[in-house]
């Protein structure tokens, strides 16, 4: 009973975060600067607003000030950047020429125990928070990600899930519920064997989907240990991940900014 309650609470909290981000995006978040500062500021303001709602208009002022302060701290504390050319080429080996890669922002923010995590941003971009791997996303990662670039691929699967989700709220609700199950001792990452390749893609939770892809990339699921093995039992799953979502490559916001900033653009 306690376990189910905790999972439901985590799911509800994730949905709350997603609703906050979606509402902020609709009222102007798309015009905010890229990076974690805007998203952090909005989320802090939302939490403070809940605590200060009893103060009426004063509570909104307090929440706004807290959000602005959090945004400033995040801007000064965390680095961020888009994918570099080499990282983009590596990503396209897995996902193809996906337009949503234009909106991926890497940051050095880390989660609990230094873990990487990926979330939708208030500006419509996607924040892949890599922690200590920020400076070398194509290097060998910790623990279960020994192959160079494997951790980045894992987090980019989550970015792909965000793009394909019904909403930020639905993604974050599922993501936090899965993490709650992980904290309660369930193996939400593990692939049980090649038999998992025959299960419907939607039947795998978010972390297992990302694990399937990152192990295919690293060669751990190949019978011969071949990275990105086209004969892997999970090749059909990779095809689903590569299915086109959103605009084609070169039409995302990041690509448009690059064109506007290019020499001779007239802007």
C-alpha cells in the first residue's frame, strides 16, 4: 500500500511540474533564453507560490522574486550549450537526421548522486543535464555506460521521448513514477534478455527503452559484441526510435539561429 502511494505521489508531482512548464511556455516561455536558468526560475516560483498563496498578491510578488533569484543563481552556476558537430554526428548514427536535435541543450547540472537526467524546458527546448560528463559527452561514462558516448545516447533517448510525448506533464508523470519505482528497489533499467526484443516498444518503461538503445549503441546487446549491430535482436526497436518526429533536420530553432547568425545573413 505504501509503495503504491509513493508511486502515485511521484506521478502526481511529475504531472504538476509538467503543467507548470507547459503553462509558462504558452504565456511566453518560448522567448526566454536557452539553458536551465529560465526553467529553474519558473519551477522555483511555482513552488514558492504554493507556500505563499495565503498572502494574496504579496505572495505572487514573493514567488516572482524567488523565481528571478533562482534564475540568476542558475545562470551563474550552470553551464550549457547545444550539441557540437561531433556530438550531433554521433546522435544521428542512432536517431537519424532528427530535427529535434536542434533543440537539445546540454548542461552540467546533475541530479541525485550526480546522475544525469533529461527534462523539457520552459522555452520548449530539451535540457540534457549531464553533470560531470558535460565537458566530454562522447567519453566513457560511469557504471553501466562504459562505451564512449553511451550515456549521451541514453539521455538523448529521453529527449526523443519528450518530443513524442502527449505533453510535458505526461512525460514527467511517467518519468517520476519510474524513478520512484527505482528508489523503491525495482530494476527499471534492466533488460531481462533477448525476449524483451519481442515486447511492444510501448510496454517498456522510459528507462528500459533508453537502456535498450544505449546498449545497442554500445554493442552490449549484440550476440557478437558489435556496436550498433544491424542484426541485433533489438534492431526493430531502434527503427521505432528513428521514426521521424517533428520538423526535419535543419529547421529547428537552433538551426534557424545558426542561419541568422551566419556571415552575410543580413541580420
